[in-house]
């Protein structure tokens, strides 16, 4: 008597397709690695959530202060509409060469 063989593999012949699937996946991974995730740009915020940036009076220094606090002595809030939000944005670059004097006027850095 011949005993039927129990085979967990489907009779549709999916096993020969495994090398093709592996080749497609390997190609996709290689393409992603070679493009270096082109088009994705990381932007870093100047301050963390719950903080705002302040400018050191008389210099280009800056700091971050809790939303619940006022700036400490020697620091001032940035003028309205000229607050840097991200590292390297328009206002972050601007304040590298400008500052506020003791009267709150914008001046060039000496």
C-alpha cells in the first residue's frame, strides 16, 4: 500500500518564485541606499517644545527660555516677526550678524 505524502507546500509552485522576490527586495534596498533618501531634509528647531528663543543683548548669543518665564538679565525677546524657528532659517542667519543694543534697537555686530 502506498501512503500519501503530506506536503505543507502548496501545489501551485510558489517555491520557485522566492528567488525572484528576494531579488526584487534586494534591488529596492539597493536603490534606497544609493539615493540616500534624496528629497528628505531634516530641519532642527531652535528650541524645544514649551520654550522660546531669546537673544543676548549686545552679542549674537542666544538661549531658550521656558514659555512660563521671562528672559533673564542680559537677554531679550526677538523683535516680533523676526524670531528664528529652525536652525539655518532666514532669521537664524540674520541674527548671526545683528543684535539688539541696550535700547532694543537692531544693530550690526561690531
